């Protein structure tokens, strides 16, 4: 059974930084895509960033230049380094796993990120 577990969320002041981590356990295709989504209260879940096993990345425009997605060497961990955080980044962040260029198949339980002074 595939399981994704996120960590690293919390409360940070505007302009601060956080690093989210997601660890994957269980068996899944070695060719895959992992990503981070977020959902703010009253809004739809949106993709923040994703990365394939080849290292190709993409970002939503609102986080370009501030967030960086990366994978661990073993390929079963994904990170999201978030810098210059803004209040509008406040949301529950979810880790995802699926096939490349396809909708996610597996989701983590989510981790809260709150940006506030």
C-alpha cells in the first residue's frame, strides 16, 4: 500500500521560509511524478509545483522564484522549499504521487502552512 506523509508545516511571518517534506512508502512505478498542491479555505485545490523522476519541474506563476521543489536521491522523498512567504500562501499543503503528466493517484494527509504576523 502506498502512503505519503508530509511534515514541515507551521506558522511563519511574512517574508519567512519553510521547508515541507513528503516521504513515500510502498511500491509504485519508478517512472512517476510527484507534486505539491494547496487548498486555502473556500478555494479549490491548486497545483503549486511538480517534479518528474527525470527532474523536470513546473510551478504555478504565483510561486515562481520563491518556491523550489526537489526530490531526494532515492526518489521516494519530495521537498518544497518556500521562501519569501506571503499571507496568500496560507493553505493546507498536500503531497501527491502519480504517473508523469497525469492526475495524482495518491495523496498525503496535508500539512497546514500559515503565514501571518
